[in-house]
């Protein structure tokens, strides 16, 4: 006769692994997809409600920042604060590439609301990194559900 | 597009709170609670800081 005993930590890990296994997504793929397209990491794991909410929040924040005429940072200014801004912007993944490609956010920031726009764009990138890391944690089983 | 300062605060708080709630908690009920708490703290904190700056100036 055998008795099955399930430890809490192992149970959490198995739940996360089961979700990743069911979707066929590896943690690295969830991280990469989540970084490139906001919410895509969670979508790969089958958590579509979270994916939609994350996508609406991050893309909405980025779009509002652009609409407010916020600045999109470029990598080669040499200013330390601009480099930090660039690192934040880069967190938006393909959205950043799209903005650079279409020339969005290149006008000089002249009013306070445009400066708010710059902050919206940077924070959208940082939040996207948080969301992508969350997708990685879900896929690896570090976060139970 | 133009936004008032207050509506910018509300939008920033809303979007940020949604992401914090989803990513920092594992259960839906706790996600909603953390999101609501973050939203309230963002808005109340901003208003408090605004009044503090007004008092310093005057």
C-alpha cells in the first residue's frame, strides 16, 4: 500500500510546470514573447484574461505617452539620464522598435504634459519587463498560478 | 491630445495598479485587492504630495 503525500512547495512547482507543459511554452520563450509583445507571455501560458489586461495597460500607457508628445529615447546621446530612459523605453520590445521606425516621440519636449508623456513611455517599458518576468516565473513554476 | 494633470494621475495609477496586481499576487481575489490598494495609494499619495508642495511654497 502506498500513500501519496504532496508537499506545498512541490505542489506549487508542479502546478506551474503543468501550466507550462500544457501550453508547450518554455520559460525562456514566455520571457521573450512577453518582452516583445506585451501580454504575449501570459497568452502562451493560456492565461488570456491576464494577457489582455496586461496588453491593454502597457500598450495603452505607451500610446498615451506618444499621444502626449512624450520623448522616445535614443541610445547614443551620452547623457546618463538619457541612457536610463533608453533602457526603460527598450522594455517595451517591439513597441519601441515601431516608435523608432515611424519617428514617434522625436519632437522636443516643451510643455509639462509632454514630459508626463515621456514618463508614461518609460514606465510602460518597465512594467512590460515586470510582466515578462512574471510570465517566466509562471512557466518555470516559481509562481504557482 | 491634452490631459489635465489629475486625469494623467488617474490613468497612470490605473494602468500601473493593474500590472502590479496581476504580477505580484497569485490568486485573482488578491490581485484585485492589491490593484485597488496600489491605485488608492498612488492617487492619495500624489494629492498629499501636491498639497505638501503647495504648503512649502506658501
